[in-house]
C-alpha cells in the first residue's frame, strides 16, 4: 500500500471485520479527514511491511479484544505478529519523530516498548469515566487545549501499571492512573477511546457483549449511561492530534 503525502493511516488490530470497519469510520470522522486522505490497514490480514510510511503524516492505532498481558505462550499467532509490527512501528516513530497515537490496546504495546509494565491492576468497567490532566498535561501542546476535567469512554481489562521512565504523564483517572502520556515529541498514547461517539461506543459494546468486559445482561443499562454522557473532549484530542501532524 502506498500513501500519498499527508495521509492519515489507521492500523486496526481487531480481528472482527464489522468492528474494524466501524472503528475505521469512527476514527476518520472524529479526526476530520476526507476519505481520500485516510488509509486503513488491518494488521490481522496484512503486515505493517505492506504499507509505505514515507508519505504518512500520522498513524493511529485502534483497540482490540487482545490483551498485551496475556502470557506469550497463550497468544494466538496473529496476535504475536501484530504486536511485533506495533513494536517496530513504535521504535520507528520514536526514532523518526513520526506522529503516532496509540489507543487502548496500543498503549499496552507502547508501554512495554518503553520499559513500563502492563497488567490487570487498573482495568476499568465499560462506560464513561472522568479524566483529569496533570500539570504536564495542562502545559502540553496537544492536551493543554482540552476542557478538563472531561469524560471519556473506556472498557479494558488491562492498563499500564507503571509509567515508563521515558514517558510524560498527561492525564489519569481515579480508577486508572495512566490515561494519556507522551513519549518523545510526537508519540502519544491514550487508554480511553478518543474516536467514539456515544452511538459508536454502544454499537461496539453490543458487538463485544459476550467477550467478558461486562455481564451481557447489563448492556441496556450501559447504553443508557453512555447516552447521558458528554464525550466531546476525547474527539477534540484526536482531531487536534491529526491537525497538528498534518501541519
């Protein structure tokens, strides 16, 4: 896959086509990118080596039902291959100052690359949660423009248990101390999902209702709570990240 100058590339790591396609549209819409300038690569089907990063302005990493903290011997081959690709991308981005935003599952991969730990200590229930900026977050050129505290949509079984020494913590929540951080100048990571609207999130929860994130009979209640939440700032973060990367 070749990318024209200024392209925004989403790397999907969801092995379910319906979820991957819906996630791609959520990212494209929230990022404010025209379809002609947006590329989507499913890493479960095609390796990272199949895309030329030369013309890419920014790379976005989506979420996944995979867990980084799963013992290596229990990970399916496709997950091990995806994680190897994301490790290479992280190292490339940090070396070349390529703007990359790792979200949800992606923050786990980046945290390990940087020497932090990922486990199930700070998993969060599916739904909205309040996010607060740190002093560094208020001063950061990306997160400093957000209205904080703000609400984000989460749902994860694992999270960064310790912040990597090379990372700057920008935001956290009561249930998960590491919600946003920056590594280097241009690599960012969020534990929450910055791309989703309430409707996007409900549709995703419906698809994953039997994946152990929550008791399936609670879906209607979760949907009601999510519909009542204001989740504007995470999408502003994503939009600003892409706008800054594209100059």
